[in-house]
C-alpha cells in the first residue's frame, strides 16, 4: 500500500527520469523498521537503476564502512 501510494506521488525515476517501479531506501535500513518506514529516506527508481547502479553503490558503501 505504501509503495503504491509513494510511486503514485513520485512516478519518475530520480536518476534517469524513466518510469519508477521501485521505492528505494537512500540509506540502507538493515532491518531498522523506523528507517524502513521513514519516507524522507525513500526515493523512486526504475528497476534498471535500482538493480544496477544503486545496488553497486550500496555494496561499495558496505565494504568501506567500519
């Protein structure tokens, strides 16, 4: 329900401007429910940008975070 409402209000990918299909967490929530549901931590992405560039960034950040 929250995903559908968010994508309805934010229909375009913040990276490429294409059709957004994924609500992405800007800062990975890692199970933190308050961060998971914090809409200021959400961004709309298309599947391509979410599954390629964003995931690579998250993995890189995990390797460099102490």
